[in-house]
C-alpha cells in the first residue's frame, strides 16, 4: 500500500518524462524484473505513461486518480481507459490550436493555408 501511495505522490509531484521514468522504475522494481523483460516493460510503461500525462487541473494522472479511488484489477483498468479516452476528447485538436495561432498572427489566404499545413504537420509529429 505504501508503494502505491509513493507512486501516486511521485506522479503528482514530478513532471513529465521524469515522473513517468520514476514510476516505471518503481513498478519494475516491485515486479522484480531484470534484463530484457525489464527493458521491454520500461518501454511499454513509458509509452503508456505518456498517454496518461495530459490531464485536468491539479496535474493528477488517470493512474493516480484510480489510486485515490482505491481501484484494483478490472475496475482500475476500465477506469484508466475511460479517463484517458475522456482526456483525449477534451484536449484541443491540432487543427483548432493552429487556427488560433493563425488568427493571432492575423494570417489570411495563401499564407494562412501554408501556415496551417505546416502547423498541423508539426503537431502530428509530436
């Protein structure tokens, strides 16, 4: 239970990839993984954590919210998946963000079209 609380605290206080790395390291240590199994787990965990990072005010991740609610097993998995899906739906689209940037720059016509194409392309590669 202490480890779960420690993971939740790390997720809430640390930022970005650092938090994901620490949380994944802790999970790997808890599961006593080593070698290829650990590196494979770390890649998957970090990828999953990146998907969980964009969250609501307060910086809590879906995993941390599930821990706060003391969910486990299938209930936790279901909650986290729904939470991540909801967060992606609430996140502004690349098109909308680029539209706002173009409006701020007061672009029109071919300049706006060119800017929008580059902006959306750049947003898609991140």
